[in-house]
């Protein structure tokens, strides 16, 4: 099993969610995040003063998948989240040692 952590632009959430649903990947956590990478933030003007906005709004998605779903999930996320511009985000993949469904006690892939 794999754990996928994805940082995307907030306005891409519905597109990514729908694309993952279309390939039978169900369930994800969505967290609001702030950060920057190569884009390094931007400046804004407020009441005549200039402010540096170093941390930009992002969303962090957490998705657990079976090993056989990984490649398809990564390509689906990449294609649905991409705008081709700087700041599109990143995908991180981790090995998932164990998972347990709290309600039933099911473990492993059955708990996904």
C-alpha cells in the first residue's frame, strides 16, 4: 500500500477529486495549507504600502491506495492538477505499513 501526499492549487480540488473518482479511488483528506516553492510568494499593495506575501494558499491532499493503483493515481493527479505554470504543486509517495478501519477493525487493503 502507498500513501500519497499532494500539494495543489486550491481551485484544482474539484477537478482532481472527480478525476480520482473516475478511476475508482475513493476517500481522501483535504487540508488547507500555506507554502511556497520556486514561485517564492509575491508582493501586494494595501493602503499605499507594499507587503510581501511569502506563503501562498495551497491544499494538501492525503490519499491511501493499493500498490496496483499507484501509477494510475499519480498520472491522474498530475494531469488533472497541472496548469503548466509554476506553482502547480508536488506529489510525494510513501510506503504505508498498515491501515486499520476503526469501526470494523479491518486491516490492510480491506481497510482502504
